[in-house]
C-alpha cells in the first residue's frame, strides 16, 4: 500500500542533512581538493562507511520527496 510522501520542509531537511553528513564524514577522513573521492572511500572503516551510506539514503529520500512536492504543486 503506498504511503503518503513526506512534506516539502521535511524532505528539504532530509536532503540537506544527508548531504552534510556525507560531506562531514568524507571531509574528516581526508577529502581535500585533488584527492579522489574513491581513495577516501576505500580508506573508511565500516562504521564510517555505514554513516556515509545513511547520509546518501537520507538525501535520496529527501530529494524524492522534494520532487513529489514540486510535481504536486504543478498539478494544482
């Protein structure tokens, strides 16, 4: 059974917080200009990778909610 999508403010928060979480994890573990992201990702331990994946999933869920809110506003 389909669920009601999250509201636009909640979606924006999830998207923004997820991106900040990913950036924070990667930045604190060696992400700098000129350093490939994959090299930083390979150097992460399992808990840090899990935290970054939670951020990616949260931002994707928030982005989907923002798209739903935008499409719902256009239909009105």
